[in-house]
C-alpha cells in the first residue's frame, strides 16, 4: 500500500478520498487554488499546496504544478477524483513517465474507452448492442448529412471525448444539422480540448442505466449492479437510484456481463462505469459510453452493496487483488442520491454562489452526506455548483422515498439558493413515485409545463 497520495481535485470528492486514505493508514496531500484556501479538503489533508489562481485553467488543470506538488510532498500516487484531469490520458501518461502511480486506468485504456467513438467500436466487436450510428469520428457537415440519410432523424451529435451533456446536440432536420454540428464541435473543443464528434440515432424515450465495475491488474472483473440515472436536466444527472425500477434480475445479469466483457476487452484496471440506454417499451439496451473514473454517484452503489469503491480503487492501483467476487455482491434495499446544488430552480437553475449563512445536515437511519460545506463557508463562483450529495437508503423504494422527504426537510441551507425545494417537489410527482414509465425527457418536459 502507498504511504502518501496526492488528490488532484477539490470539494466533496477530495474530502471523500482523504477519508478513504486515512482509513487505509495513508497520508493524504491536498492541492488547492487561491479561491479554495478555506475549503474542508485543505483543512482535513495532512499537507496542502496551493497550485494557482481561482480559475481551474490556472490551478486544477495545470499539470506541471500538480506534478511539482507531488514531487515536493514525496507522494507516490495521484488520485484524480472526477472531472478536471480524471479522464485525461496525457495526464495519466505524464504520471507514468514520472514514476507516479495514477489511481485509475493506464493512459492506453483511457484512450480506448475515454474516446467515445473508439469505445463504441470496441463494444460492437465484443457483441454488446450499440445504437445505430457513425463508424468512428464524423469530420464534416457533408459526411453527417450522408449518414443521416441512412439513419433518419432524429439523431444526436456527441463529443468523442465528452461527458456531462457538453458537446452534445439533438437534431431533427437537415436545416438544423449544420449549425448543431459546428456548435457541438466548438463546445467539445472548448470543454475537452478536442473537437471530434460522432453521430448516433437518437432514442426518443430511453432510460439511462449504468453499471459500476471494478477490475484489478490481475484480470479479475466484477460489476456492482446498476444505477438508474434517468432523472436529468439537459443531460445533467440530478437524482440517481439503485436498483433500477425497470431492470429485472435477468437484465442485470446480461447488462452486467456486457459491462465486464468491455472492461476485459480493453485490459481495464480500476473503477469504471459502463453506461447504457434502455428502451422503456422493448427493454432492449444499448451501450452508450464508458467513464474511466469514479462517478459522482458512486456512493449510491456503496450504500447498496457495502463496498467502498474508493478504497478498492486505491488497492487496485497498489497492485492488490479485488477483495470481492461476483457471487458475493448483492444489492440491499433501495438507495437514492440527490445532488444538492447552489442553484436557483425558479430562475432556470441559475448558479447561486455565496456564503452559507446556515448549513444544517440531516441525520438518522439510512442517511449519508458527502459534502464539503460548513456554516460560514463561501461557495466560489469558479467551479461546479454542487454543495453536497444526500444519499438515502431504506428497505424498499417507497420507504426510501419517504425517508428522502424527511431528510430533505431537515437539510437547512440559508444565504444562497439551493435545489432542495426542487427535489422535495419532484419526488412527490406521481410519475416519479411509480418509477417505471418516465424517460430521460421527463424532467425537461415537466419543467416546461
């Protein structure tokens, strides 16, 4: 096991990794920007180093400063968390060349699976169902028009190195295609440093279901079941749950097997997530993409299975064998995660940075909070608006919904706007309570009404 790990991230995920390190007896080193000097991850780390100014481009994305902090602190490994450099194969390769262990897959696996077009090609080779679409990257509007004539509308343009809804456009007509194609490429370039896009047939009423996998460097691969991430606003997840209300035992085995097959085919070693679209009418599933990092919503699976994904990820990077086998993994009860963001739902989810005048977290049975807020803390305007994640577990879905309502009612945030009232309203919606008939379009349609 490592003696010291540097965390190349901030906020709640940095704090989550620090806690895992300390439970493993490993010292944790934090980095921070000038805007984050009062953050909890800085206070809880064994050492902390400022790596630049507030903008992420001048701090959390600056590879030379991060490597320098690693060398100064004598850290043996870097955990990238999620976002920032977590899926950057160049960063992983730099770590490897500096003899620093990157806690994630190697740069070749990131290139293979982090590139959405390449991952799609591998999925087809493995016999995993894929949505009809382009064979690799689409380079021009003319090429896109030719493909659409074969597939028919609607289609979706996606950034090859994208995620989080960025570099993504749904298109219904030839007239809209040119502008959507160029806009998606420009957004992909701005967000991910690469303009490459590909095109798929757009499934109009899908569920978004993803499988958590763990793979060690000895060739062992397991999946930890599914998470249903269908409740989204503009492709941004807001609520996740496990198990999925629409996934049967047989589907779970088939989809989980497909996820593990992909991991094995790419020689993957770390935590990862394989994402699928599921047609709610036919229950057919299609590979969408793989995220080569720990997910924001990993804690849903942790609470449901009793597996510490971050500890497993660190142990894998240290060369250890997986501590669990597929036959031992069971999903217990029902678990929800609510993303509590500093946003004003009444103003089209406008970001609401500022000082937390009041911050009182809920408690009681089945409640977990992953956050980095505290009374008096000022949420900076420079980064993601997430304040905390509320994770709720109970013995079945209805009791988990009731417990969620209780916990959301106890969660008190004042001084800024938050998404707590929005969640309280949403989970009382009859369609959400039933759980089986809504699709990824549900939230945008509900908000429009």
